[in-house]
C-alpha cells in the first residue's frame, strides 16, 4: 500500500525530467550570459543572487508552459500504450524534440544577447514576422550547419545519458487521477499568468541584472503580449487640453503662426529667401557618434566623414529617438516623439500623414525614399509610398550592377549608384529632388565588396569603415554631376549600434552624428553645440532652405528655438524618455514616472533625482498628445490642410 502513490505518479516521470532539464539549461544559459556581460554586472553576491533567485521563479513558470505538449501526451496516452514500444517511442520522441528545442533556444539566446545585450524582447517578436531576412542573416552570420549538428549531438547525448530518470516502469494512475495532475498543472499555469508579468523582475538598478533575471522563452511571449501599448491605459496622463497647451508652448518659435487657439498646427514663415536646392538625406544604419573621430574617438572609423567636418555644419549634441531603424525613419519623416508600442511606420492606418516628403511635394520637388534592401521589411515601402514619397528599393537595381549584397540588401555604393541615376533624371527634367536614402551595409553579417579597404569581412568595425568609404566615394562621384553644387547633403544615423546598458534607458546609447554639407557654399560650416533631437532635423533643414510651409511637426528649427528649450526624446517600445536640463524623465507602464541623472558618456547607473513637476508635465504632454494625434487622425496631411483652410477663411492665427 505504501508504494501506491509513487506508482500512481510514475507515469509523470518524463515531466519531472523535462522540468529538471529546463531548469538546468536555463541556469547555465543565465550563467553564460552573465559571464559574457563582463563588468556590466558587478562581481558581488547581491546581483548574482538576484539574477539567479528571481530567474529561478521565471524559469519554473516558463517550464510550466513549455511542458504542456508532454503533459497532454502523458494525460491522454492509454495505459496499455504507455508501457509498450509505441508508447515509449512517442514519449521519448517528444522528450528528445523538446530537449533539442531547449538547447537550440539557449544558443539563440546567446546570439541575441551578443547583438542586443538583452533576453528575447519585442525585437525578437518583430523579427519573427520577417523570416526571410532574419533566417538569411543568421545563415550569413553564423555556421548554422555546425551549430545545429552540435545541438543535435548534445541533445542526443543528454537524452540517452538521462534515460533512467525519464523511464516509466509502471502505470497505476487511472484517467481520473492523472486528470487531477493535469488540472493542477493548468491551475498553476493560469495562476502564474495572472499574477506574474515580465516587468516584475525589474527591481534592480542594473538593467543587465534585470535582463538576466528573466527567462528567454517567457520574455518572448511577454513581449508579444505587450507589442501594442495603449498610452492612456498604461502611462500617466494629464488633462488633454493641458497637454496640448504644453506642447504648443514648446513648439512656439518666432517663425510660427498657429492656425487656431489650440493644437500645434501652424504656418512656418522664413524671413530668408527660399533656396530651391536639392536635398539628399542619408540615414546610415547603426552609425553611433562614438565611431567618429569628430565626436571624440581616437582610432576613428570614419576618416572621410571626419575630413568632411571642416566644410560642414556639424551638430555635436544630437540624440536618436529609438533603437531601431523604423524609429529613425519615423523621426526623420514625421518629426514625432517615439510613441509606445510599435513604430508608426509599422502600424495600421498610417497612410496620408503629414510628412517631410509631403512638404517637398508641395514645393514641386520629386520626393523619394531609396533603400538598399527589400522595402517590404518593416513595412517601409508601404509606409513611404502612402505618405508622399516615391519608393525605390533592391528590386530596382539590375543584378549585373550589384558589386555585393547580403540578406539585408546591396552594398551602400550600389544604393548610391541607383540614387544618382534618379538624380540625373530629375535634373534633366528640371525638377528639384528630395531623396531619403537608407543604407544597410553596417548591419550583421557586416559584409561588403572586396578590395575596398584593408578591413576583414564580418566585423562591425570593418562595416563602419566601409560605410564611411562608400559615403566618401558617393560624394566623389557626385562632385562631377551638374546638380552637385546645388545640393544639400544631410548625413546622420537611424540609431546607434548598441542599445543596452546598466541603466534601463541608457542615454549614452542614443547619441548620433549629423553633418550638413553644402558643396556650393549655401550653408556656412560651423558647429552647433546645443542639444538637438532627431525629430528636429526635418524642420531645421527646411529652415536652412528658407521654406514657408504648414506644419504639425513636434520638432522645431533649432535656429529658431528660443534659448533654454533644448530637449531630446529617447525611448524603447515601452520606456519613453525626455532629456532636458541634465535630467531624464522616464515614463514607463503602470503609470510610473522616474526622474534620473542621465549617463551621457559611459555605461553607468542613472541615479534617481527628485521629480521636477514642470519637466514631468512636458514629457507626459509630448507623448500623450502624439499618441492621441495619430489615433484620432489629426496627424494626417488632410487634417493639416483643413486647419490651414479654416484659419485662412476666418483670418485666424496667432503667435
């Protein structure tokens, strides 16, 4: 009689085996990632105990979810099958498959951490949609065949080495008894889902420790659930009229006349005469400011851009809005803060917005977006083609004209060659052009045409050096064109090369470069030291051209911005930051607001400061109104034109 309970639960030995494997592999993965983090995590008991202690809780919960296929099989498999060959094969086959998946995920986590210094998050969720690019990137960056073979061998070895802990020797559990076990498993899974969230682990002041305390599988599905965030539901708000009044005060400049008593729709009037210059805006993939000698790097990776500095207007204190290409494209085209959740570039109902391209189209320019890859990725083609731009991507480049390509696109030099063909056509037609070029070469797998320099393939530093070479080569080739001296070249980045740090929103990871170069001398060289947000680039360029236009941009011409208002917006898909006066206001879900001392120069913690109510109000107002404007349609070009017509009809307008 004393052996009945043990015999009754002998059927579930494979479940115990799988949970034990899950916990061991998860702990070893956490240890490997912690070691890889190096000095980012202090060599002290506290952070290690937190990472492994809290991590064990997440591992147990993730194991509950992960084991469900085996739980169901053991529940439904008849007793007459379980102890026979076909039953053992079914259970053993599923156990082997799940063990292989666990080991494969551990390897995938290592490669993801190497790239993003984070467990699986919203980036992994986004990339799952674009399997062609992501799988191609993995194949070109890593020895996939060797890795899969090693994982399979390790799975087989572990499977056979632990077979005695998995083997079912007897089965005295009736269907009712094993249903109780499954019901308890279901209750534990449901309770964990209800009581636990992915953010509960974020109690340390070190973001690396918080990441390590999570579980990759759990974090992936947690990110999937929170990919779309309702601002009003998750973030602190203020009365919407008060929020609009705050934003209006921040975008009020001497050149602006508002269309009505509320909102930010306005007419920009430049006192200088309009210059019908061509504009080439190059947003370079992952070009951190600290790659450049101009921005302080001793062993500069960008000698050609450094040489361009003496003839350019350089912006020394520029901040990207986000950590992904779509955020940079959003900031440069829409001049809007990075609202929570997905970028507007990827959202539904994002057509007909008031973009930089629409401004140029209204001036009879040919507005283009040119991309070296396939623009279906991240929905870029659809976004730009429905928002005032003609789109040209990899499909427009004949194969025989390509010097090199990888899964992300053609080499930068081939993108520039395609662009110059369009520029030549527009010049012959007597039409000025505005072109936004998005490069791809500075992206893993970091490959480029051979013979361009002494740089080894597959290294980030090499890709940066090639990217710099390609820009220099583009300007050299362009200098022989008749449109060259009447063109304004705007060279910046979409975001930095890395986004992680000790802090959850590390300010130093958002600093990007900006050179504005006019070979015809229309813009005097110099250096702008004041803080500039990526969303200010569009209105600043329009101001340099002396253009009058209607605007609902959140960015401003920095040369018209009154003293004391310089600020920048930085964020992830969840954390929303507002940099001003050496303070960082950080908005996060659960209506939390923190005021921090930003780390501008290096990877250190960002200590908490006393809340500044005025800055908090400004931060909330910007993000709350931007979210509302997109949701209610007032961010569209049609809405802007309606407000302009109404103001003209009534003679309204105010500074």
